[in-house]
């Protein structure tokens, strides 16, 4: 379940607006940090060095989040009843 459709399916309707706003807030706030980090890496090491560094960070994030993703996938979407 990628992105928005996954959130819409998993998050209760009364919390969906809050979850989406936090998602957008973090996404837009992290863009300048990524740009700064990429510029520093390009300046200090090499322009192409940013790609393996970004790949390693994404792989680390996947390893950290994989147990949670597997657990949610096995449980399925939450039931609609209260």
C-alpha cells in the first residue's frame, strides 16, 4: 500500500486530516535539510557521492521500519467497527 491510499485505508477517518497534515509538514520541512546535506556532501567529497550516501540512508530506514511494515501487512487493515 503506497503513500496516500495506504494512509487512507489504515488511519481512522477522524484522525486522517491530522495524519496527512503531519505527513506534509515533515515532508516539506525535510526538503531544505536534504538539500543542505546533499550540497555539503557534494562540496566536501564529490558531486556523485550524494547518491550512495542517500541510498545507504534509505536502506537503513528500510531496515528500521521493515518489522513494523511486515507486522501491519500481516494484521491487515483495522476493522471498521467500534
